[in-house]
């Protein structure tokens, strides 16, 4: 019988996950289909119960449900529980288990540019859900330091306090980040600044950027944010959010099927969808 996979979010119309996973199912000759469902927050519990009742094989969870889904599942993977967010659910013999592949997706995509995070001095810009998944995953992997800069410093302080891994870490303001940017080897932008309608804005200034630094933006639409454009002009190495998006999907696909998929194929598909850039 054809297996059902899904993504739950609100909004969900723009999601490229259905196209990406359906292509993989047909490429690997797996009898399965992946559907998007727009689910309002007040209907999330019913939606999860319904999916379980009809024997869903697995699903993704996106904004705004990544945290609210936790009490609705049967089991949560330890890192997902620490992050407080689930983006991937697997039906394991009738029990729904939640995982978080966002942070690991980022780190796996980064490996081609930075083979090991160990010893790296990292700055994360932003303190929202995406920042938290990336922060905890990096903190777990022995960086020399991983600091968080956020407009609202209190939110960054909270993340540092909540982090279960013993990395050298502090919360700083955005002006502090601008001043001390030269301290960092790796800068990771996780806010929505740079996305439409703020495509000409950047959350930090790069005047003090270290020459050999690497600058990542988790935004992939546009593929080159203002921050990445400026970083590139300064001679830094840059990475957009396409790798993170594709690798979080690849890790979810692996959890569902046991197959780590062809990531280059996934990237090509997403790029095609983004307008063939
Ligand atoms: P997500 O879960 O997608 O990461 P989020 O939880 O809404 O999104 O977090 C958004 C992040 O973007 C936050 O770090 C937010 O800063 P605040 O904590 O100060 O709100 C940051 N952000 C959003 N708009 C911003 C702006 N105009 N300038 C600076 N930071 C901004």
C-alpha cells in the first residue's frame, strides 16, 4: 500500500518539501506520497491524531508548530527535546517519534566548507527557533566558542542559560557583534532580515570581519542576501541556506526510508523551483 508522508504548517503553500520528497520517492522507486497540510494551531492536536489513525508513515513539522507538537507525540528524541522543537516525525510501529534535523542539517551542509566545528569561534546572529537548533547542535560539537548576538539580548541570554552543553558561550548585542566581529571564524545569520521584504537589509555590519572568516545565512530565497553579498565583496567565504534546507530534508528522508538521498539532485530540484538560478 502506498505510504503517506506530510508536512504540517501554516502557511504551507510555499513549501518546497513536497516537490523535493516526492521526487526522491519516485527516484528511489518507493511507493509513497508526500502532501502539504495547512493546519491552524487550534487544529494541530486533531491533525496529529488523524494522521496517526490513518497510519501516516512520517511527516515534517514547520512554522508555527515545531514546539507545540512536542506534547502531542508519543516519544521525543533527546536532542529535539533539548532544543524544544521537532521538525521530523517518524511512525515507529504505531508510535509517533519526533526528531529535529534542522541543527544537524546545518552542520552536515557546513562540513564541505568547515570540516570540523571543533576549535572554531562561532557567532550566531538571532535567537529564535532556528538559532536555537543550530546553537545547541554546534555547542554539542566542541567549538572554541559559540556566542549569540540578538536585537533583544535577553532572548540570547535565555538561550545561553538553557543550553545543556558546556561550550564557552555568551550573549551579546548587535552593536557588540559589529565591534567584535573580528574575533569569529564562522558567522551564522538566522533572522529573517535579508528575506523579502527586507532584501536590502542586513542585521550586522561587516567592517570588522576577519579576512578568512566564513559567513553563512540560513535564508535561501533570495539565494544571495545582502549580508552574503557584502561578505563576498570583502573576500570572505559564504554559504546560503540551501544546504541547510536540503540536508534537513535528506536527514528526515533517511529517518523515514533508511536511504541517505542524493543531495545534489535535491539541490538541483529546489534551485529549479526557485527560478532556475
Ligand atoms: P525563527 O523561529 O524562524 O528563528 P523567530 O523565533 O521569530 O524565528 O526569531 C526571529 C529572530 O529574528 C529573532 O532573533 C529576532 O530578534 P528579536 O529576538 O529581537 O525579536 C530577529 N529579528 C527579527 N526582526 C529583526 C530586526 N528587524 N532586527 C534585528 N533582529 C530581528
